[in-house]
């Protein structure tokens, strides 16, 4: 469908096409009819305009309640994040239009929420994973009690309520804290001595993103100016100091872009300030920076390896000197056939007057003779032991 939209000249986002397929239950002909309707009427297909598709273009289907509940149950199970769904339902069910004079529905849904909390705590604390399939039933009760065709509240208020929910803010805060911690503890130790975690977040992070986005020309490195080369070296040094890398990601359009890892650009951007978002350089410039960054890391690693190898050589040379001394001491003594130590004379004159009686014998030295029986076809010759001892 994305290819058809490009051929027909329709500028439609991939998210909108996915939502359109979900509305028509992946019916290709119905999706094409909806796209044809928007093109002939010259209507911009956006998320707000999909309400027309839901009301006018979608076919009426007569389904039983059991089939509807099974579809909702499968959708909830495929989504998987039960806590997020239950929090959103809890934030929005009071704004539904339902008729209940005795307030029996809010009381009943309170019991089901208590049931959900018991199951959830039992799964996480006692590791009762078999109870995980029952977490979808309180969400089905929300659908049964508070489903309504009429909506009295505005769409914008619902979106703001969803964005300001406690669960969304909690997850966003947790993700930001993880990015802060990875940036602080991954930096060089000298920076950790200068900045604490709070000062790093307030004084460094808001300006660090713009420091790491230089204005360079997409040309060869040999043709750049000295000022551009200095800016490139400054960026590479800062990325090494803070242990920041480039990660290549694929967008919905199929193109590849470079993003920071950890994603520090998400810490200074807001949903309502799209104009002030940091603009990343072109793909070729980011590729040059990434290549130079990897080369600089290899050079630093090679220097560390050379220093470690020099230290190991000095240590081994010291051991060699000691071993040479021991070897020289051992060479001063010679042994005869029976292992007796004979002192080695230094002067040649004294060597002639050497007294064979003055032989140093090891105390408690014994000669062990072991005879191994065997069979051999060689010629046997009787040799007396006197010939051996001569």
C-alpha cells in the first residue's frame, strides 16, 4: 500500500496506513476503496480523519457477543501490557456515558480492580505465572459495563488525559533516569569528579547535544578546512569523554539515520516544541564522524596495549636476569656419572693437581636400580658388569 500511495502521489504516513488496515481487518480492497475516496474528494488523510472511515466507510457486520468478546480478549493478550491498559481504563471510565442510578457499575468495577491487583501482586511476588492469563478479564468487564456509542467528552481532552496519566509519567521518568545514569557512569572518571549527577543534568546535558552536532560540509576529510577539522576533533573528543556513540536506525520510510546512543536528544525535547528540536547533520556527515570516532578508539586502545606490553616486558626481563644468575650458579658445579657434585676449578694450573679424593658427595644419596622384564628378538650378548663399571 505504501508503494501504491507513492505512485498515486498520496503523502500518507506508515502509521496511518497501519491504522487503516486495522479498521478494515487487513482487507486490501476495502483499504484501496478508502484511499480512492480520500483522493477523489481531495481530503488529507490524518488520524482525525480516520473517524470518517470508522463511521461511513466501514461495513456493518452482525456479530455475536461471544465473538466480539473473543476478539477483544485476543487483542488484549496480543498487546501484553496489562498494567498500562488497566491504568488507562481507570483514568477514562468515569467520563463514559452510561445509565446507572444505583452506581452499581463503579462498585462492581472496583471489585474487579481489586481482583486485578491481587493477581498482579501474586504474579510478581510469588512467581505464579499461571495466573497471567486471568489479567485480561477485568479489561473485558470494563468493556461490558462502560461500552457506549455516545461520547460526551472531547477528543482533545481524552488525549491530554491519556498523556498526563500517572503510568505514562512513571515510565517516562524511569526511562530518563536510565539515560541519565548511563551517561554519567559511562563518562570518564575525571568528569565524574568535576560534576555530580545533578549538575551534569542541569549544566551539561542541555548544551551537549548541540555541541555534538557540528556544521560540516559533506566532503572528503582531506579537503576540509582547519577550522572544520578542529570542530570535528572537538566533537570526537567529547563523544569519547562521555562514552557516546552513533547508532544506525531505520525509519518508517525505509531510510537509515544516525542517532545518539544513549539517546540524550530525548532529554531536551518536548512534544509541544517541535520547532526547537536538534537537527542532526546529513547521513554522510554522521558517517564521517562515526568512522573517525572508531579510528580514534582503536588508536587509544592500541596505545594502552603497547603500554601494557612494555610493562610486561620489563617484568619478564627482571625474571630473566634472576634466572640467568641462578643458571650461572648452577653452572659452577659439575656432576659425575653417579650424580656426585664435583667443584669446578677456575685456574687451569690447579686443574692438573686435582685430587680425586676430594669429592663432595650428597648426604643420604642412594642409587636405585630397577630391572624391567621384557622380550626382544635382538641378538643377546653376555656382558659382565665389570665392563660396565670400567
